[in-house]
């Protein structure tokens, strides 16, 4: 994957999942077009290799400290035009304030002039078309994140069930029979 262009700020944060509220370490990158977040893999030399999602700048309504009960002490939230609010936790109070200030400044720069001021009808129509594309991309990213979180949850539930059977049945044959019985129940 390519390094994002026009990087304004980047750093390691913990981000709360969208539908399933788990916390994951992410490499977060603010550009002049939005906030990108990447999955961090242990042996990955390219921190930009695994894009997990992005928050397009036009969809950001506000950024502010989060007062909700969260895993991280230093949380802020990004409210978007969609139904989603993103909760992000940097490593420190200073980093949280820095992220809030830099995102706010980037938003001000972006919204500084009326995007439709002095545009021809055709140019305004093109901008609206780009916003539709942005919303589609945001929805697709959201759906992908939901699918990934569901897969992770199902895997976790499967391992819990296997551990439960291991604790209950000391005999290997009884354990296999119980797992097969449960598998037939599901099918």
C-alpha cells in the first residue's frame, strides 16, 4: 500500500470498534482529505499496508473530548454526518489535545470558504457527485468493518465453546463426541 499524501499528523492510537465495541490499536493518519486508520501487524514493515477505514473530512461534524466511559483515559470523539461517532484514545492527555486541535484546524481550513461560492452550476454538481461517492465509500468501509468484527466475534465464540468442552470432558473421545454433537445441532 502507498504512503498517504499530505500527511498532517500521524500516530498510534486505540480506536473503539463501530458495532462491536472492542478496542484495537491502530496507526492513525490525518491528511487534508480525512482521517485514515490502519491495522497494525507484528511483522509488517509498512505501517500503511492494512487500511481498515477512513473518515472523510467532509463527513466530520465536530471533534471533542469524550466524556463517555471508555477503556482509554484520554479519549476524544469524532462526530460525523452519518450515524457513527468514532471514539479514539491516544497515549496521553497532550496527544489527545494535539489530535483535537489538529483535526479542528484541518476542518476549519477545509470549511474556510463556502465550497459552492463562485462555482458554476456544473462545478457545483460535480462537487455534489463527489460527496455521493464519499458517502458510498464511507458506507462500504462501515459494512466491511461490521463483517470483520462479526468474523472476529464468531471465532472468539468458537474458541470459548471448545475451551468449555475441554474443561467439562477429560476423556478425549467424550470431548470429540460432544463437539460433533454440537456441530450437528448447528447444522
